C-alpha cells in the first residue's frame, strides 16, 4: 500500500460500542466524525465491493440496528470492525478513513452517488 503521510496517521480513535459515529483525531489536528452508516455502506471488503473497480456505496450492507461489536488494529495502517450484523472482513486503512472524512459532513443521498476510486 505504500507509506502513509503524517496526515494519514491517527493519534486517537474513539469508537463507543453504543454510539452511531466513530471519532478520529489525526496527527495533523483534523478531527473526523464518521457515521457508522457511512463506514458500513462503503465497506471495502471483497464481499461488499467485488474484486476490482472503484469503492461504491452498498445499500444492501446496511441493517436497521447498525452497531460496532468490536474494533481492532490491523498492523499500523488500518482498523477492522466487527459489526452487529456479524460482518467483519472489511479492513479500513487510515488512508481510506481519511477519504471518508470528506464525505462525513455530506448527506446520505450524496454518499450513494459517490465513487471513491481504487484504494
């Protein structure tokens, strides 16, 4: 995946198990508040996205009671989330989470029309 820039390194990730957002404090001072629906809707795993092409919104991935069951680090470049629906194969690189920050303040309707390119 290559080396990440300093801005793509989080200082802290706060993901309350009963919350509906995760918050990331980035090394460059940016604070991201990412809705769980945004994270699950853009799950980057091969099951949700297929094996190629841009990352797209996957409406079918969303359940009515979306919660984080577990969250953990993957190396020093990503996190993995185990969702309340049992899904847990998506690896969310810090670079990918930083891209999602740009969508976090937009409406869900805009998320559905967005392609994030290849990661």
